[in-house]
C-alpha cells in the first residue's frame, strides 16, 4: 500500500473526492493506492493542491528527483 496516497485520501476524504480533485477516475486512485500504477507527473501538482500542500511532490514521486526535488537536496 502506498502510504503517501493513503495520507492524501485521508486528508481529502475519499478516493472519489481525491480523484475528482485530481481530474482522474476513482479507479486511477485505487491503482495508486495499491501500487499498481504510479501517479503521472502531470497529476502530481493537482494531488499536492488537493491536500493543501500537506503531501509534497517529492513524496509522491521520489523516483523523479529531477522533476520533484526534495527541498533539502535542492538547497
């Protein structure tokens, strides 16, 4: 289970609400949650926005440090 996505769902309310906030299907959120798919880079910003910044881009896609650098590494 992806704990970052689980946290995002808890913040927003439900998988369906997170999906609506990100402009994706509830099935997409389900896949993210169960590590069957990664959040596409173009969906990262909407996910951060949906959680009011409580979930950070580098937490969602730590495998893409060039796109979403960790704040401590960027400094």
